[in-house]
C-alpha cells in the first residue's frame, strides 16, 4: 500500500517530532511523515528527495521557494500570513493534529495529480438498516450498532435519509455527504483524501455528516450512490460500512442489494406490520427475492423517546438498546 510522502519543515523540533510520531502511528497509513528542523537539512532534502506534500513555515518558504518544485505546499501558520502568501493553502499550527490532517487531505485532494490511491479491501461488510415503519428508533439502533462494532474494528456510518436531522451530531462540519458526491462528479482521482477530510467521530465510530439539502439529496442518482459505496469499499480501511436508509427517491432496492445483511426494526402494532408487509411485496415484485433473504426483522426494546441532548448519542451503547445489540451480535 502506497503512503503519501509528507514532510514537515519547522524550526520547532518538539512540535515537528510530536506531529510525525502521531501521524506515523495512525492505522490508516495515508501519510508517511518525515521532518526537517534545520535549514541546511531542508535545502538538501528539497534538492534530492521526492516530496508529495510539504508542510512548511512561511519564513522558511521565503528562503527555499526557488528549490520547491511540484510539491503540494501548505503553510503551517501561527496566525496571519504575509499578504503575498495569502493565496496559498494554510493550516493553523496550534490545533489538534486530526484537524490539521483533515485540512491537508482536503487541499491535497484538490490537486488531483492523476494518481489513484487504491487499496483493495475484500473482507469488508456492508450492513443495511431500513424500515418503512420506524424512524428515530431506526436511527438510534443504527448509531448504537455502529458504536459497538467500532469498539474493535473500523466502521463508517452513512445516513441516506432525505431529512435525517442528524447534522446535530457533535463534531459536525460544513462539509457533508452531498459535497462528497459533488467531488465524485468531477472525476478527480484523490477520492480517499477527500473522504478522510470529511470524516467525523462519534466516539470510535466514523461518520460523514448527512446531506442537509433535500434538493441536493434528491438529485443524487442510484449510479452515484453505487459508485460512492464501491469507492469506499475498495479504497478505504473500513471493515464495516453501515447504511442507514431512507426512501432514497426509489433507489433503496438497488442499494439494499449491495448489503451483506439488512436489519429491519419493526413495531408489533397492526399498521406497522402492514407497512412492512406492503414493502416486502414491493421488493418481491421488483425482483428482489435475494434482498428478502437478507432481512432480519427486529422488535427493539421499549425505551424513552430521546436522545434529548447531543451528548446522549455517546451513551447509546450503555443503555438497554446497547445490551440488545450486543446480544444480537453474539447470535
């Protein structure tokens, strides 16, 4: 697996060393970080080494700019930059390494150098969660399942509902799933870097903030959803991808077929049962017998409405639903 060569050039040796150690110990192996903390050393490196990304202080850039060739240059800023450097990408030095890495991946994916990072991950699994009779309880089950699975493996949660309401998940950002689909439409090759620049955390569970615009969501075609899922499965480190389905403008049959297993939360009342039966009839008439064979209907334990606060989402695995999910996974 090819890692991108990232050099950090900064006179603060303790900072550069801590940054290098943190990134090189990450499981994703997207970057292999090396460092320069002396000007003489940096001059030699720029003259002889192949560098893909150069994270450099603005002062040193002014000294060595004539030696910099085709590298993706990102300034390590301690505040404001000189006006003449304002058009170049920069990251604020004194923030979390995870935030710095997200920004680096975003800028690097914009370059699109024509090389496609590929890592065939044949053993991953797609789990679908769908119910015509459930809503919030389905979401709670999906998030609980994701957080529990993420305790010992790499898991990505994707919400595919038209109006999910889950932009409130802590750590959200202005980038969301519709931005990732838009990136795919540009046919750029650095998909993995853009994907990782958008990933956020719910405890150990990775997720991409869901689409916020109903119009944008409705314009995504089934082919685009399928391509997105294919790229995640073949170019990422995820062991499990959880798809929390809505109606997907009629595309759910095509995407449910991509799932290795499908959980269907149901209520025991007459109307809910009839909704599920009607949906199963639709799947059957849509030549979806293979999908019906993957279904596992679940009557979830009774709980209060909630969550009422963002922090409650982190507590889902410790609640009664968490115990139910742990038992389900042991079957």
